[in-house]
């Protein structure tokens, strides 16, 4: 016969395994690639592909203009 204490440990272990596998697949659900604006190594951008049909670029440099700075989405592909 199963001891309730062992049953709880078994369920907790199973839940932990399911969460670990879910977290792994969620991390693999998108990709990040470094690109350079116009081929200039001083102007990096990060291209994020969500693998769901959405690709966007994030500027990693300050463009020197008040409307364009690091961290802005520069384009949707």
C-alpha cells in the first residue's frame, strides 16, 4: 500500500519534471541573431525570430537622434 507521504513526493517530483521540460521548450521557442546595420560593426542590431511568423530587430546602439535610441524596435520583418 502507498504511504500518503510517498505519494506526495511522487506527485511533487512529477510536477517538477513537467515544469522543467515546459521551461526548456519555452526557451527554445525563439532565436536571437546579431546583425549589423548597413554592415557597420559599430551599429549592432539583434534580430529576434519568434518562430511564429514574427521577426523583429532591436537596435543595440544609440543613433544620436532623439527619436532613435538603443533598445528601440527598428523594424518588423
